[in-house]
């Protein structure tokens, strides 16, 4: 990922920034990071849309929406050329934060799209149509929760995104995941025309009390800096039981328990992400 810029204007979407949360490894707090940073942005007065592009529907559940009660809107965005993005958007209970929900049928899109022409850019086309329409109310930021695999769903998100955030653990296998993602993005640049740039690598579920975690964090910082550039967030998200407790209540921890250490860490990460995206932090 050498040569990636820390900022990207999002000019193709009229300034709207589309941020993909992606990691081929599961269990790295990808969804938790996506919905909590989205909540932080909304709390700062920004209009935010969360798109759940993971068939597991964890972002949908995490925002208090039951995917079983909804139509399969996310899959229709990829499989129905005439289905517009605005029809897939629903409000949540969080002010200034809306949602494109997911459901298990999204997993079938990988098979449906495999023989389709332009299968990698279905989502980008819908985002461009939405941004260009004079009849849609625009968002400043779109946060997209990707599936934990580098499949056609994730490729569609990477082709649509302006920026990406990669949550990782302070573990050695994180470097392997980064290498796989780098290969996928490099392949997209060789074959297609993506706009996505690296916004940052966010270390999550960090155990400050463990010497091994602290040592590996420094190794990760040094290795990523030498291989990819200065992309690791200064903020790290520590392990916190309150995160799991708020997940049960289907609400981001930054809203359910703002005083929790993890909530404060996500607030700090949100400020850092805004800075990395080129927006002044107030």
C-alpha cells in the first residue's frame, strides 16, 4: 500500500466520504469500531449513514434494528440495477445517524454476482447515482461495515469507498491479514479504478496489563510503518467488559456508557480520524 495518501477529497461523491471498515480476519472489533465511530461523528453534529454489508448483520443489530423484520435492502443494492440507495435507508434512534440494514440473504450476492458484468462496481454506481441526484439529502460520511472476507461484497465496498479503516489486534497474525488486504487492493488498482485510500489502522481489544500485548504493539507499529507508512492510529482501543454489555443492549458504547474507557478511546479515535480525513476537529 505504498504511496497511499492519508486524505482523499471524495470529490466523485460531491465531498461525501465513504469509509470502509475492513479486515479479512474476524473478531477484531471491526463492527464495534464502525458503529462507535459513526456514533461519535453523529454526536459531533455530522450527518452519518451506516451501511451494513456483512451478512452477519452485526452492525444492524448493534444499532438496535432487528434484521429479521426488514426487507433485504443491502442485497438489492447489488443485484437490482433499478433499486436506488435512498430506498434502502432507514432512520435509527440515534440523531443524525441512519442505516442501510443487512440480513443473511446478502451472502447469496457472491453467487449471484459472479457471472454479472460490472459485478465489482455495483455499489459504486448506486453511490454515484445517489450523490448526483438532486432529490436526495446527502450525508457527510458513510461508514460501511464489510464482511470478514475478501469476497465480492468487500470488493464492491472497496470499489465504492474513498477511505478505509483497518481494525487489528495487537497480535502477530495481524500482519498476515494486512498483507492479504494489501494484495487485494493492489490487484484492484491493477485491474479496475478504485478511489480508496488508507485512512488508518486502528489497534483494538488491547490489553495494557499484558507485557506481550505491549511488546507486540510496538513491533506492529514499527513493521506497519516500514511496510505501509504512517497509518497506525495513536489511539488504541483497550479491552473493556462494558463493550460486550452494551452490545447486548444493541447500542454503541459511546452512547450507552460514555464514561467507559472504551467509549473515551473511541472519542479520541474519532477526533484522530477526522484529522486524518482532513477535517478540523472542534
